[in-house]
C-alpha cells in the first residue's frame, strides 16, 4: 500500500491541518468590535501562510500538486463559513 504520494492524493492532509483552523475565524471576522475584526484578519493571514508552507513542503516532496493546496484551502474556507452560517441560522430560530 502506498502513501498516495506523487500527486495522487487529494485533498492535501498537511495543508488541511493548518487550513482547518479557518473554522475559528468567522466569529471574529463578523464581530461588531473593530479590534476583533482585525484579530480575525490576522488569524486568517497566519493560518493561510501556515497552510501554504505545509502545502509547499508536500509539493516539494512530490506528494501534492500546488492545486491540491489551493483546493484544500477553498474546501476548508467554504466548510467553515457553511457551518458558521448554519449555526447562526439555528440560533436565530431559537431566539438567541
């Protein structure tokens, strides 16, 4: 059994270990306080840079194509916003 290297594995597991933390950012990015929004933007940049570094390491190793890292970032970002939007809708229905 192989490890899926040589560009045959998708999405990028190492990159997703960083990009998964994007799920923490919508709360800060949508906050009323400008300081919290600034913190959210800083977190996004730190997470994206870390994910790119992880993805680049795997690309240089030959395990992923750069597009795998980009798609992984997109999937994590969309997933984070989908869950955040669903959470807000549920809380709105409950009157919170």
